[in-house]
C-alpha cells in the first residue's frame, strides 16, 4: 500500500505522461464533479506519490485534455475548463 496516497483523489478524464522512472498526472474530475488543476508525480520505482508545485500560476482545472513531456517540459493541450453536471 502507498502511504502517501491519502492526499491523492481518485479521478477520471485526467491526462498522464511518463518521463524516465516517473508518471505525471494532471487535472481530471472526481465522481462529485470536482475538477482538479494539480500536477502529481508517481515514482514508478519507489511506488510513491508527490504533488508538484508550479513556479508560476499553473494551468486551470480541466478535463478531456492531452499531455506530453518533451525535453523534460510538461505540456497540456486543449481540454474543457467548464464541466456541467
């Protein structure tokens, strides 16, 4: 079991990208329609989570977007900022 999992909220419609030994997850929505704008890192070797805090204001919460990592930079493409119940 992953001890740090207590702050990771289950979600769907998020994006994920792998870079080296880590998987990065951005955004998404939970079953109560709460949208997320957080960036999470999952270390594939240590099986542990870490929240990444952006230097500047991060992107807005979104769903249905794509992400990619190029040369160590995480890019978010498109998506919906508004989610209707």
